[in-house]
C-alpha cells in the first residue's frame, strides 16, 4: 500500500517532525539545504509546516539506506 492510499496529508509542526524523523532541528535544516529532506510549507512569516506524506516518504527512503539496500530484520 502506498503512502497516498493510507494517509491523509496533515501538516506537521517542527516538534512532530523531529520526533518522527529522530533528528534535531539543525540536522533537519542542513538536510533541507542539501535537498535531502522535504522543505516546509510557509503558512505565514512565523509558521512553517511539513507534509506528513512527504515525511513518511523520506523515512521510507532512509530505511532503504544510502546504498539502496533494505536492512535485514
């Protein structure tokens, strides 16, 4: 089942993104700068939110590893 079929697209706050991704704010913004993490949607000058679907897709790609091999469980 793909992400599109299982989840509505909620917008997540930074604290939720950090918790789900398991990385901190500095690393998130470093990865965004290099194009390796989904960019947030700016809702106002003071509010940014991330797409839940894009975050789940990123997590699934990271679980495959940088070599493209799934980890043996």
